[in-house]
């Protein structure tokens, strides 16, 4: 009987706890923006409101004494609760200019003449990725690709890939540094694979809070052209990106100029006057991911430099850098050797024929001399017998 009574009491406690338990509230706010921690209850009289961060008292309000106090000085200037709204059943805490150190578990405890109310709020503060920076570097003594992002929280997950895929094991070196403002600076370096010059290197960073992904890919080429001769600068969008915008820029001596832009939706192509007669884009091919640029009548001084093609859509970006060197036409002509005459080929052939004939004649003469003393021994024996028979009578 006592066992049954014990089990009945236990079930009653579990049922009571289940009914009173309020599900946790998860709040995510952006860095430097206001964070709203909700706490609503059934309004009554004689309210006492307390907010805790972890187990530390943060805020207290007592209706009877009309006294309001913040226990943590570092939050007193940024936290606020409206006493007027408490009487309406709203004890929501506003935390202005939230920063990563504000994240954690907060508890709201309200006592009224009608009972008690408890709420647990889990606060997350996020500084989302705004964009990735991917470049090729030689500072370490060898070629490598560097992918970096700044002022993010929490630290993102970094992954690398290539297009087309390679069977080699990619071993990036990733560093994460916490800055004084509590945000992360992340840099990941991947050494360039040998023997595969036309690979696309893909860097991806994923936020652990929102699971949002940012992807940037890069391919680099070196191209040589001749002054006055049209040149095609290749640029192909990888299969994994469905772009809506294409940009071409030209960089020389650390000065960059947008030389062409194209919008897939509006089919609008724009080039500045100084470039519109030197660059051409096949709009039909662009729809299939071919953003190659035709450079017309290039000049050695004006058009040698770095050409960058960028496909862009949302959080995905593909970049191709082409270092173009336009050779001077006059110097190219001077350096070109004179076209050699073909008569030397006929002379070589004639000499080979003469040598071959002389060798053949010599071979035949030597063969004749060698075969003369080589008489058949059996024939000589028979001939000697005949001669001896004739001499006998």
C-alpha cells in the first residue's frame, strides 16, 4: 500500500512539474543591435519582478515600494524595463547594443498576489558574415590561397574544395583570433596544388547559429597578347553557382576600374566610354555561364594589367583573375627572326643521297672481292680428278 502511495505522489509531482514548466525562449540578436528578452505574465497586484543572468541578480522591481534597481553596473546603462508595462503583465527586458559577452541564460521571476511566473531566456548574439575575401599569395615562399573574414561571431566553420574535384587531401591552415570587441578574425590558408594549374579553389564558411553559408571561389591565369590583335580573356562560371550579375574590372598600379557590367534579369550591359570600343561580351553565351571578354585592338601601355571577372549572386561569388601582358608590336617584329630559306633542306637531302650511293658502290666492290677466293671445295676436288685422269695416259 505504501508503495502505491509513493508512486501516486511521484506521478502527481511529475504531472504538476510538467504543467508548470514553461518552454525555454531562444533569442538571437545581431551584434550592436538591441536585444529583446520577453517575459509576460497574468497581471495582478503587488508585483515583484526579478531578472537573473545565470545565477546573478540583474534587476529588481517592487510595486509596493515603487523601487527599481539594477544590480550589475555594467548593464545599468544599456538595460531597461518599463514599470508602467509591468502592471499590464509585461516585464520584458530591453538590452541595448548587445555584444557577444551579453550572451547566456537569463531568468525572469515574477511574484504577484495571484501567484508566480518564471521564464528562462537563452540569449545569443551573432555578428554574421558579410562577405569573404579570397586571394592568391606568395608571402610564405610558395603559392597559396588565403580566405579570410573579419568581425564575425561565433567563429564559423571553414571548408575547402576544388573544381573539378581532386583526389589529393586538402590540408588548410586555419587561424581564429578573438579581437578586443569580442568578435573573431578568421584566416584560412591552402597551399596551391602542383601540376594542376587550371583548378578553381573554393572556400566556404558556415555560421553555427544561423547555418548560413558564404562561398567564394577563385581561379587565376596568365595571358599573353600582341598589340593590335584581338584577345579573348576567358571566364567561365562554375556549375554550382546560379549567378544574376557579371562584373569585369581592370586593375593597374593599384587603381581599379569597372570596365563592364551585365545584369541577367534586365539584360543591361554597361561600359564606360573609354572602354566600350575595346571590350565585347557575347550575351548569348553569358546565359550558359560563359562570361569571356573579347579585348579589341589592345594597346601595350593602356591594356596590360589584371582583368577580374566576378559572378555574383547572394552569398555566393566566383572570381577569375587574368594577368594580361600585351606585347609591343614594334618590339615583337624586331625580335622575330627572319624566315629561314628552305634551300638548305634540299641540300641536306642531296648530300644524304650522294653518301648513300657512294656507300652502296663501295659495299658492292667489297662484296665482289670477298666472293672470288671463296670457290666450292667439292668442285675443286672433281676438277683435280679430271685433270689427273687426263694426265695418266
